[in-house]
């Protein structure tokens, strides 16, 4: 999601980089992945036991979730499906 919303929440991304001690323009999503790796969080959804067959239910849920309406960039069902596939 961080990569999808890059450019739509510029000030928030600048602030996140600052509080994480990253340089301006640093790969924020990559830094979060490095942090996750360091503390033992799975690298992808497949490692968590999900697969492509779970996608439609997750997309349906995401579209109904209240957080959907607060996204910095509007997301369609196709957008969520692409993000999910990338996260596998």
C-alpha cells in the first residue's frame, strides 16, 4: 500500500521518512520491509498462509472497510486486487 499511495500523501511520507531517520526520497516501503524482516514479520502474504484464492474475499472486505474511505488515493476493486497480488 505504501508504494500505491506514494505521491498522494507527500507530506505524510516526508514526515515518516524523518521520524524513521531516512534521507529525503528514501524508499519508505523498502525501509518498512527491512524493519519487518528485523523483527520477524513475514515478508509477504504467502508466507502468512494466504494465496490467490483468498483475494476476492479480501478485496470485498477492503471495499467495505471504513479505512477504505480514508485512503490518500482512491482505490477501486482492481487496485486492491493488484496490491494483493503484489503482496503475495
